[in-house]
């Protein structure tokens, strides 16, 4: 049975789940969610996804949202992207939780405020504050990647798939990978992973669709 991932191309959180599915080799397909048209707020969507979120995964009778939870399901089903030891699995979880709180949450909000709101409604002080928090997160990640090809262990894991979620997007939000050499090298490792795709090539939905 084909796994269905309800997602949209502009969503970095959707990208984390979609990339995990794509690299896992599991049979899956993206289902477009018209987020900007209010689809996640509709009664129909909320009936099966009470949190009103994308991504949202359906695999037969199994359903779940939250990118980290979907990544864990992909690992359980495919055997990929987990650690080799108990310690590595906890370290992966630690970085997924860190990303969700410190990196992706700030990057997603800042990118939205800078690119998907009308220009006259973009709160400059909020954006500047968020970019300051993001710089601290980039510094943490860049320092951790010194001498490492991957965040945990010797191969790509859910820690990498989570932390990279927003860092491949072209829209400006205060991230220039050339300023962070270890992050840049790590992103190249992900790009060179067989099967890797850019978010706008992996999922339906692109800002140009609404231009």
C-alpha cells in the first residue's frame, strides 16, 4: 500500500518527512495541501488531523502528524536513519528536539514573515529578533559539525533530515550557508546522497504558483 504524505512544497517541516520517505525507498506519494488557501483549517482536514498540520501521513489505518513522529515511523518501517546504538538513538532524538525548538521553529517563522506576508505587514523588529536567535542556532550546529560529516554517527540519520529542513530553501530568511563552512559541507553531503531532491522538486506547491 502506498503511503500518502499530505504536504506542500513551501513547508520545511513537510520537507523533513518527504525527504525521509524519498530516501528510505518506501512506496509513497505526496498529496498537495493548499495551506495558503486555508485547507488545514477546513472541517474535513481537521476531522482526520485534529492538530490541523502539514505534514500529515496516512499508511492504511495508521495516521500521524508532526515531522519528527513521521520520521520515526519511516525509520521503524524501513530500518533507515536510526542509530547503531542506544546512545546514538538518544543523540538523534536530542538533535531532532533541538531542531524543532531552536532551529526550524525560528527559521520557519522568519521565512514566513519575510516572504509570505505583504511587505507592509512584515514586522521588522520581530524578524530581527528571530534572526538573532537563528544565528545562535547556526553557530551551535556549525560548531558541532566541526570534524564531522553527519550530526550523529557515520551516516545520514533523522538528526540530519530534521535539521536540514529549512536550509535548502532559496527565499531569504537570514541564512547564507557560505558563512557557515561546516554547515555548508554537511549540506553538500546531504545533496550528494543518492535520491536527494530539492523541496520544490520533491513536493507540489511553489511560491511561483501564487505569483
